[in-house]
C-alpha cells in the first residue's frame, strides 16, 4: 500500500472528513514521526510498533558492477520493530 491508497481508504472509512483533511492528518503523523527520529527520539505507537534509529559504522563496500572496493560512510538509518499486538495479529493461525 502506498500513501495515496492509505489516504483513500481512510477517507472512505470516514465519510464525514474531506479527503484533503485526511491527507493532512496522514502527512502530520508521518512528519512528526520523522521529526522525532531526526531528534534521536524513539517513537512508539502502542499495539503497532516502535520507530528508532540505528548507527551504521563506516565500512568498505563493493561496486556490484565492477567489483571495485568503495568506501561507505557512517550513517544513521531508521529501524522499525513491530508491537506485540501486531505480531500476534499477523501470526494468527488460520481458521479451520
């Protein structure tokens, strides 16, 4: 699912809201998650999961086309860990 599909589904489930308002709400939520991560904070949505960042140290990589070694700089990457409720919901045994 892409963001526009999420906005359309949420607008369909909430007919009392305009689609542009739903889009603004989704944008605001995603912007706050991004801003929190940029500040180095952990963002937890109970029942859904937690967003955090991890530090990746510098290393020597390899160009897949030429096989040449290339330096890869140190960077911070986003990390998501699912919440217990989501894991349980995803791993529910099928109904027999």
